[in-house]
C-alpha cells in the first residue's frame, strides 16, 4: 500500500535534492526513497513484517498499552 510523505524545506534544500536526483538519473521521489533506504542500511535499521503495524491494528495495540 503506497503512502504519501510531504516534506517542507527551503528552496535551497529543494534545489540540492533535485541536483542529487538528476546526478543519479532518478526522479526526486525515487532519490529521496533511495537515500532513506541507503541510510537505514548504513545504520543497520530494518523493519520485519512483525514490526510494521498498520491502521486499526496499530491503534488498537496503542490503546490497549495505554489503558
């Protein structure tokens, strides 16, 4: 399921992001996704299917932990 991610940044940051994407022959969106995954790999961060909770399941678990 595709999700949206909106990033608010300065014009300079947007220009740098476009320059990086162009240099790597990627769209801006693909470049940002690539950089997120690259940084996660570099830091040894991964998500297993068990760790990813979606929608009402996550809300229900959060509510039961708080109660």
